[in-house]
């Protein structure tokens, strides 16, 4: 974590006792969280603290019993509203309740935790007792916290109630979601509290309207387990959606592999469809836990807006479990979902590999297999002249063809030239 520190002092004159004062400070670009602590002679003075955003909004207020506070987009100290630490001039609100006759110097120690690209592990598809799960939202987020997940979407069937209460902590970002559920298919609606105007659809046009409204409200629309034999997507794919759930933890490998093969065919046709994986968690059972599979999101922070943007752009890869292998391309200078120049050389590094694995390069006219080493596997390749290139990790062996990979990346796309 990269931190930047700023010290600000304010002398409070005796005649300012009883005043509310403003202490400006500048927040730089690219801040994930602001931490503020302050000191003064407490045996002689009583100084309260508040915080005001660049727009003039009061973020919160606390009495002199508070020595520090923290604010980020997802979570804030008690008495303060979670807020994006936007660049600009913020103001500490200084409450001069009691000031000594000689005055009081208040020193504020401000720490900016800077954003930095890294991998966040979590789950995009879970259910609480608000639909057909068994755990309350709080219990489910506690399970996710014990698993050290970085983020969690709550996506109850046709329900938005789970989104009304904030559950994020300093270590876990809990994001709103809903799974629009129809007898002919399910669609995840991620990132906003109220994606649904209506849940009823008895025609293709009504389905289209439901999905469009969710997108217009800002939700990421994901077609969930589309090839499930029991609740697959039967409305066709000529509808508005942003993502495909290519790996669902609640169904067998056959349906997931069918979706994986369908997706690859769409990529070969020139489509660009980001994919995610979700556990579809309802209860603790053998082989059924949150983030199984796990969508690994590469983002500058685990703020909701950064996670949503990264998922939308396909800056992610899917692993079978939280402790699965990881993948880095050119030291995060290149991310899955990005456009890359044709024939550009890239280096891919997989960590957590074993000699029993193989790395696959799959793309336009490309399918190569590279044996993995113990610990870290590095490979150099170059982009094709058109289309896409994606990566998988699999266990070796003919029998593994009927099983899901250990890792699936979103593709790199070859830049399309304007020159014909």
C-alpha cells in the first residue's frame, strides 16, 4: 500500500472559543482512503472534528472523544458517510468547544492511501435468506470476511431488500445486486441497489425492456448459467447484456463447458463478451462455498466504482477457488479485456502452478500448450494479427477435457487498424 502524508496545523485563538472553523486540505488524484488523526493539549482544550467534501457536503461529525477517522467509497468511521475520496479541496471542520486562554494548536495528520492495481478476489453471485439462501446478509458477509474475500455481491432472486443495509468493512466490499429470475432464464444485475422497475415478463419484448431498464439505471447485466439444463437462458442472445457467467458453481461441468465453448465461438466471430464466474451460493455444502469459483478482478482499489468498471471492461480472470493460481500480464501493464497491438510480444506470469498443470494459449488461429513449472510459470508469446488471445490453466491428462479449467482469463483483443 502506497501512502502519502500531509500535516496541517491550525492555531485556535481564545476568542474563537465556541466557533466552528474550517481547515482546508488538498486531496491528490488516485486516493483510495483518507485517514485523519489529530492531536492537541486535551487537558486544557476540547476540540471536536468533522469533515466536508469538495462539494460542500458534510461527510460526518464526531466529538472530542474521537482521535481519528477514515473515509473511503465503501466504508467510513462511525458517524461518517462512505464517500469517494475525490481529488480537490476538502475541509476539516474544527469545533472549538473549549479553548485555553493561551490558545490551542491543533495538528492534523492526514494519510492518503493511494490506489494501485492489484488483484481482488470475490464472488459475483450469492443468495441470502431474502430469497432461497439460508444465511442472513450479515451472516453471509461474515462468512466472506472469514474467507478473506475482498468483495461480495448479494444477488437475491427478484429482490432488492438485501441492498438496503450497508455491510462493507475495511477488508470486505459488499456490493448490491439482484438476480432477475424467470422460469426461462436468470440474469444478474450488478452494482446498483434498484435495477428493477418490474419483474414480470411474458414476452421477449418485456424481457428486453427489463434488461434495458437495468442497464439504463447503471447495472451490469449478466446472463447467468445460460446452458444450465434446469434454468438456462431460453430467450436467445440477441438481447442487451454486458457479461456472461461462463462458470457457475451450482451446476455441473458439462453445462459450464458448453458455455465456455459457446463463448469461444462468439469470440472467433469477433464478439467481445466479458465473462465472470459466480458460486451461486445458497448454503454450506460439500463443494459449495462462496467464491467457488472465484472472479479475480484487477482494479486500482476495491471501491465499488473501481470494481464495477474493471468487471465491465473484462479486467479479470476466473479460478476454481480463492486460493487458486494467479495471472499477471506484463506486470499489470496489460490487463485482460484490453486492446493490444498485433504482433506485440507479451509476458504472462502464472503463480501457484505445479508440474501437473499446463498453460493454454487460445485465440484466433492459435492453440498452444505449455507445461507448467512448480511455483511460477512464465511464458512469452506475441499477439496474433487479428481477433483475440486468452489463457487457461488446466490439469494435464486426457480425462481433464471433461472438467473445467483451473483458470480462465478474459481475452486480450487485437487492436483494429483504421488503415484498410
